[in-house]
C-alpha cells in the first residue's frame, strides 16, 4: 500500500478520542473521519480535531471509498453488527474489547476477515503495555519457576453499563493478560456475582481452572470506593506483584516463598516447611503508551499483510472464557467448561 492507510473512527464517547489521538501519531496512517449518533460528541470531536469529517450516517461512513480501515469504539452490543458490516465493505477492522457478545459471533467475524484477507484486530490494550510484556518475558525466561497461581483485582466506583455486567466490562482485561502471559486458556471456570443497584451484576468473583495445580482468581467490582488494579503471579522461584496504579514501579519481583524440604537425621526422614526471603527486584519498564503500540500494530499489519498480536482468534479465546463465566453465574456458581 503506497499511500497512508485512511482510518475512520466509529464511536466518539470516552475511548474514541483516544483512538483518534493515537492514530494521528502513526506516520503510515491518516485519520480522515469520525462517526457517532450523538451530535454533541461529534461537535466536540470537530472542535478538537477540526481536520476530520464527521457524520451520524453509519452506513454511509462504513461504505465510504475514502476509508480503508475502521476502528470501532461503541457499546459491546453493537460490536458484531458494525464489525461484520465493515468487513463486508472490505474495510480492515480494529474493534474494542470484547470482540463480540458470543463465541459464535466472534468466530464468524474471524472467519470472514480471513476469507476476505482483511485485518481483524481486537483492542486488548494491556497486551501492548510495557509492564505486561515485561511479565511475559520474565515467565518465558523461567525466572518464576513453576507457576502456582495468578490472581487479579480490578475494582472501582462505576461506571455502570446499561447493556453488560461488570464481568463483560472489566474481566476481559485480566483474561486477555492471563491468556497472554500463560500461553493457555482455562479448561473450566466458576463464578459468582451479585447485583445491588441495577439488573446487571456489579460484583463478581471468578475462578479459572487451568490444571489441578494452576488456578486463576479474578475479582471485578463497580462498587469499590477506591480504584484498585493489582495482579499477583506466584511461582516456585519467585512471585510478581503488578500494580497498574503505580506509574513509577508497577512490577516488582519477590524471591520470597516457601518450600517443603526433606530432612534426613538419625535414620529419620522428616518433612520441613522452609520459608525463604530475598531482595525485591524492580525491572525497567517500557513506558510507551500501550494504545500507541496497538494503533501502530494495526496499521503495520495492514501494510505488511501480517497477523496482529491481538487478532480475531485472540478475541475468540477471551470471549469463550467470558461466555463460560456468564453461564456459571446463571447456574449459581457451578464449574462450566470453556468451549472454543
């Protein structure tokens, strides 16, 4: 592709302006237009980015010959409809997480993109974050040893969503991170949840079962008075504590732990629990804005005709886990198999 990739943005609420700002920084991209059904948001976009064309006509926008690629930042319930329309119009698609509201719909999007040789990418932004990449490298280099468990808490006060519950809103971040750093998805899941303010669940506790000795735990909550973004990855050699709210030292490696040793003494064999403590290591983290990397990856994949890191299949894996979690909630907290 000789010319710049011409990008259009659908959805100008909270995330849309961030996408516009970051695509404007990508040399091989040219942001040409924005679309939203809310005229007030379009007015805001026009004031901030006066060079863009704006419209409320979604169909006309998607079929515009002036647009090569479309980034979709709309409510989850619209992701499938807008993405499939864009793919059918031969546009490359970047859609925010989760890619669709069901595994079946996610598979249809992925298959259509493949058949049309178009780039389909999902906005699992944390996979482009320097701290998460560092954690993945630490695990790949076996510095943690055998992974015992992973756990995450992602809580804050609001924002309540009308069309989805707290699981579909917040848990995709943690699921995509776990899938990425562990290079696997859970075999089955268990979840319990409660709704206190609206009909949508605002609090959930989730168990991810990878194997008999590897479990994942996720807590998501819209009602916490404090914003908390913390993850623990514990291994036989060391443990990582990742605090996303800490902009200076988000990742710390603790070489403290416990192990059961066999002690031989006077013809006796005893088991003794040994605790070990050591220094804390703080790795250097790439502080490049992850959304910048995500937008660069999207444009690079289009130009090079390559598969992006967070492609349609990546999106399918996350939605499959979400779907199983939702079934477990409806079943009152039973283990549900994850089906891909």
